[in-house]
C-alpha cells in the first residue's frame, strides 16, 4: 500500500523514451510498477530499437529519487546487472553502502580514478590526450592547448604506456608521474613547460591522490555511486568527469558483458556535462 501511494503520482508517468546506441543490453526484462490508478504495470526500461535512454524530470519533492531507488532495487534482482549512478548530492549513499560501492571523491580520500589504463591503442591515446588537456587547462577558460602541445601530450602518454606494458607485461596501469617524466624529457622547452602545468596532479599536488595512483575502481562492482559533491566545483572537475565516464563506458562496451543489463543514472546531469568529451560519451 505504501508503495502504491508513492507511485500513484505524476513522476513515473513523466518518462520519455528515446533510442540510444550502446550495445549489449538485454531487451526481455520487465519491471513491475504500479500506475496512478493502482493497477500493475509492466515496464521494460531497456526496450528500444537499440537501447533505452530516458530523462526523469520533476519538481523538488516530486518523487524522482524515490523512483531511482526503486528502479535500482529492481535492476539488482537481475543476474549480473551493473548499475552506475553519478550525482552532486548524497541521495544514494545508503543504497550504495547496502548493495554496492560508495565512492565519494575528495582530495584526501581513499579513492583513485586513474584513467591511464589499457594498451596504447589509438583510441586510448586519443582519450588520454583529452584527459591531459583537461588537466593542463585546469578549469580555466583563459587557458588553451595548441595542436603541437596536444600531439606532444599524446606522444608522452603513448611512450609511458609502452614502457609500463614492457616493464610489467601489460598488467599495470600507467601513472601520471611517468607521463610527466616523459614530457620533461623531450627536447626543447615545450615539453618541460607542459610538464610544469601538471604540478597539481602528481607527486605532492593537491589532486595527486585522485589521479596519480592505481585506480581503486573495479569492474566487478555491480552498483557504484559516484558522489561528486566535493569536486564538482573544483578546477579538476573536467578531468574527474572524463575519468568516471570513461570507466563506465568501458563496462558498457565490455565484450564479456554482452547480454548483461547495464544502466547509467546521471542525477543532476547539468553538473556532469562539463566538457564535450563527457557529453559525447553520455550521448553515445
């Protein structure tokens, strides 16, 4: 009865479905809801030509967070399902602590989101260049990176990853400090000048604990809630969003997880679309 009263409101009726393009989502999973007249309603949130994407909107207190909690609980009943949430509020902390992993990112915390993992493939090098560029710009609209500087950043990341793969037989992530070391070692002033612009992100820098350590994220976690409250207004926010969305995207496109239901819930989405790369990942 309590459930019916909560779901007999306009929040569930306000769903708008649109087709997406992520692969590997099962399409035959129905979820039980109760409509505003109290009758059972079977909804398949993954049903679409490709994948289902939808936006849930409503006023404060309209039931959005309640609906997301309910959706999460039903999704987790499905074998192997993966669920990722991002928000600038702590609304899903208890849910994550009870059923998955709670990741509150801050400058002194235990979590690292090192994005420099995987082989030095063209796609990875392109992404690493985007992250390094975000770090160099460091949230400043007045800063910019030239084409030559971007190429140098990509070369440094590629060389560092190749060294890491050779030293550890591909079983270890590349660290930002190693990339900066490669930059500083390039001939000419451009490399050393670029290396100086990473001072906040490695070594004793204020953001080093987030980026210059092995990642603490795991592909085995079925539910992960990223609380971005403390970092959303910092100059490192763009790099943080890139790292998180890249991690989620790697799960969504993992060939070993084809057929496993996977969901990304972006709460307060306006706060997470800080750069074009993250926006494109969410759009895709």
